[in-house]
C-alpha cells in the first residue's frame, strides 16, 4: 500500500494528474483489504487532486470536481473543517447563475494545407474517389512511422476489436478497464461502484388515474354541514352518487371565495408536482388522512366514506375548512420542485463532452478488411445525420464510390478540423483509451457515490420516522385501552413513547411540553395525535427529498453510462486525417514538380476570366508568364441559307461560345 501511495504521490508531484488518479482508482477497484489509515491517505490525496482541478476550472466542470472532492473527504471523516469548506464553496457555486458556454472549435491549418485547397478543383474524379478508400496496410505503416510500435500496437488492437464485434463503439468502465457489449451491462457494473442501500420504502409516484382526477374537476368547496347530514340521513342516495373522473355534482357546494382560492392554489401546486414528476402517493395519503380525521370528529366513520367512494377522489379535499386548507397549502409549499445538489451541472458538463465525442461520418471496410472506406457523403458535402450505432458495413470500393459526384470541398474542411475541445489535446492517439476524459469520469463517479451516500442517509431517516409513527400509534392504542378501564390504577409510564419524543427533536420536530409520567386523561391522546401528524409530514418531505436524490442518481448513472461509451473512430480519426493530408500533399508536390523553378502556379482565375469572354477552353493557350493566349477564333461569315444567295458581312464565332456583346452588336473589337 505504501508503494502504491508513493507511486501516486510521485506522479501527482510531477504534474501527471491523470496517471495519479489512475493508480488510485486501480487500487480502489481491487479486492485487497487495506488498513484504514492507508486507505485514508489515498482518499485524501484524491481529494487534494480534485480540489486543485476545481480551483483551476470554472462552470459545470468546477462543480463536478468539487463534488468529487466532497465525496473523497466524506470517506475519510477526519477532516470536517475541510469538507465544510468544500461544501460551502459548492453551495456558493450552485446558488450562483452559471453561464454555460461551449468552448469554440480550434481549427489548425498550414500553408501546405492552403495549397491543397488551391489544387483540390484540379484533382481528377478518379483520384478523389481513390482517396476515399484507405489501404489498411499503408495506413498501419504510416502510424508505425509517426507513432512507433506503440501506435501500431494500438491501431492493431482497434482493428482487431472492430473486426470481431463489427462495431466501432464499445462500452468501457474507466475505473477497471472492463469492456462490455451492451449499455445495460455497463450501467449495472457502474452502479456496483457505489454502496447499495435498502429500497423497501422507496416512495412511489401517484397513478395516472389520480393524475387525471387532479387535472379535472371544478375544485369548489363543499358545504360540510349539509354533506355530513346527507351521509348520515341519506346514505343510500350518497352511495348511488356517480363520479366522473373522481368528481360528483351531487355534493352540496358552499359559496366561499376564500376556500375556492385556496383549493385552486392547492390544485396548481399538485399539478406542478405532477409536471416535475414529484407527486408521491404519500402526499395523497396525508391529505386523505386529514379528511378522514376531520369527518371522524363529525361522527362519520371511515368505512362510510370508503363505501360511498369519497375517499378515493380529490373532491374529498374540498371538505376541508379555510384554516385546514391554509395549513395544507403551507405544507405543500415546503416541497422542493428542483434538486439543488449540484448534479445538474455535472450532468450538463458530461452531456456536452459526450455530444462533442459523437461521430457523424461513417467508416466501413471492404469484405476482407484490406481497405478502410470513408463516408462517401464527405465528397458530396452532405453529412448531416448522426450515426449513433457505429455498426460496420462492408462494400466493394469500386462499386461503392462509382456513382459519387464530388461537390465542393467539404472533405478538406473535415480533414483540417482535427481538434475538438481544448482539453482533448491531452488525449491523442495512441494514449490508452481508458485515459479519455478520465478526470471527468472519476469526478462524475465520485458525485454519483456522494449522491448515493446522501440517498442512503435519507432512507435511514425515513425508516426511523416510520418506527416513530409505529410507536406513537401503539401508544395511542394503549392510552385508549386505559381510558376505557378507569378502575385500573396504574402508573402510566411509557418509556418507549418518551424515548421517541426525545428523539423527534433530531428530525426537526417541535415536541412542545414533555409528556409526564402520569398521563392526564385525554390531553396526552391529543398530544400524541398531533405528534403523529407532524411525523407523517416529515415522512412526506423526506419522500420528496428521496425522489429528488433518486432522480439525480438516475441522471448521473445515465451520464456515466454515456461517458463509458467509446467510439474507436474518434480514437483513430486524428492519425487517419493526418495520413490523408500527407497523401494529398504528396499529390500536390508531384504537380509542383512540373512547374519550372521561379514560376508560380497557374492563375486559374485569369483563365476563367478569359473563358467567360465566350471562348472554348480548347482555344486557350498559355504564355511564358501563364497569361492566356487565344487561338482559333473560329470567325466565320454566314453563308447562303435556302433561297437567299447573299453572304452576310456579320462575323460569327462558334455557336455556343459567342460572346454576348458581339451577339448583341455584331462588332468585333479588342475588348471581346
């Protein structure tokens, strides 16, 4: 372990950040058990690396690195001050308005490449078509000469993988260098890098049926007195009420504008939760219990409400009075609509990187893998759609390019655009594939682990709250039994309830007065009921937090899975383009050798200007200074036509090449 730490430390001190992180992650991925102090040293160094990367970065990338640093420091547990500092900085960054800007593409060219652009229109159609099929052996020889045996070995490895899988894309876990064949396999593997937690109390979103019921209906207040009277005295009629999408027009309504306003606000909030996919069934259960408790106090049993179908409709919420609706609205406003854990910035940064790594151009082979075939749309200048599968197809080169007619110089633009984002300069062929965006990979993985840690903590909190509700329920039942047996004189001491009440303060529950050992009649029963309601509200808020954390977790695992995708075309694209440019420059050099020393290349603009005057190209000769000379003017006079025997004195050029000025005036001058 000490040697591992020393190796990583030496690499970090030398400025080799990626290599140091690679050593740390390889150690963490092994099954070897280390002493706690030794593991903390590696975690601390990793935190130090990510903190440094965060200080030298900005925007979403900074957030990603700081989240990774927070996860590493959370593992240690002995540096609370430093962790607080990082968390405070994260809060400031996430709370500020970040302007996400995409770095511009960096295009690099040379005078030689400009010369290629100059000569491109002169290359024959056959040459351009042959340029599109790259002989694999020649390409491998070029890679060996430019990148040595390491580059050749990397290229051979790529071709071997593509030949076996018939796909350019693969799935690679950057932490342990394992390859996978499907997206789901690598996603399951990545999730194992984070600690698991119990999921038996995972909150569920409301059903589509309830969504439709909340969206419809008038949401008008019910006259509670008349409605209760109907339930007690006309229960048969109430049971026969027909509900349309959870609403019935038979219930008596109250003319109460204030209640109507609150009900509309509650509906609006619920719809907002639905739109953000945050409305859990625990929210509805809380509202249902609130209505049931209210009507039970009016001596309407829960069974009667169930039998008449009122419980399973949002119209039951319209039975609540003004103060009750106000408390419901205030509670619902506490539920967050958006996560503020910083993962949105991480996902945005990862998404941008994966978008920039996508390849638009196809790359195929002939049947025996001897030729690499470029996308023929490059010659046509019409590459638009994204080839997201990376599936290799096989063609006969002579047939594949036979009907292609080149248009424009899009191929040259593609060849000269050899660089993407600025940080891509640190990853060039033939560096190991696993080092591709490794810092971002590890930062996103640490952020994922950090979210899972918080998610597990929320689950633990929910389990404790559920246990509190169970204890309070048993205490209420016990108190009810005692109230029915006044002759029993016992010292009413419920240590379990007292312990629960003492512990509720850790969840932010204001318990008020502490229960006495001698419970005075009904007061304590009401007190227990209030406490149970408060704890239930805490469970609902915890559920909403869990849903937000779970959404962040899912977004991060999806982005990590996308980051695990690797397209070998992006890997070999740089040397491939360099090889093609070398081929083009070699062709240009052969053309230049035909020009005598001291002479400039042909000025085709001058030649084109001469051709535009109405002369055939075959009538253009070149002087010593490559200025155009004209031959075979093709001047003639119109002879006799039909019964006309006279000869016209008007001079005409060859038909189809006559200058428009001469055709209009019939006069020859030096300007024509």
